[in-house]
C-alpha cells in the first residue's frame, strides 16, 4: 500500500500514480469520469450500477454486480485481475479506444494556499 499526497481529482491523480511508477491504473469512479491518460492505460471501475448502465461504452468494469448479488467480491476481483493482465498484455481500455489522452501535473502554490487559508 502506498499513500500519496496529491490532488484528489481525476487527471492529476492519475498522472501522479503514473509518475510514481504505475504501468496500468485502475481508476474507481462513482458518477462516471471519462478520464484516460496519455502515458498509461486507465481501467475504469464503478460500483454504481446506474453509472455503468449510463456509461457502459466508457467504463471497463461494472463492480455493481456485487451490490445486485449476481457476483461475489471474489468474482469481481478475479475479473479486475484478468482485465489488468489483458491490458498489460496490450488490450485497449475503453478510454484508449475512445481516444482519451489526458495529462495534468498538479503544482502546489504557497501563494494560493496562503490566500485560500484566509477565505
């Protein structure tokens, strides 16, 4: 387990994971982020069945099957593992197939932190 001090929003958090050495990113989304990445493949996973139904063309794994009882945690875990292996072996993620190539480096600003601390 690694804990990173960085931004909590989609694109820069993935960039930070890739900069730290991630070769494949498993990105969890509840409402349906469309992010992909310019350097590493991003496997999008949601546990929200409604999000998966709305965005099935953009989300790789529906873990909401645990909630509806059609799969166990172990089953979904195995599916995620197999997807990571397939992706690392060259299979495109949905974000890659759709052409999403996001990249953003988050830079802390002491000036902004100082100003925001006084709001």
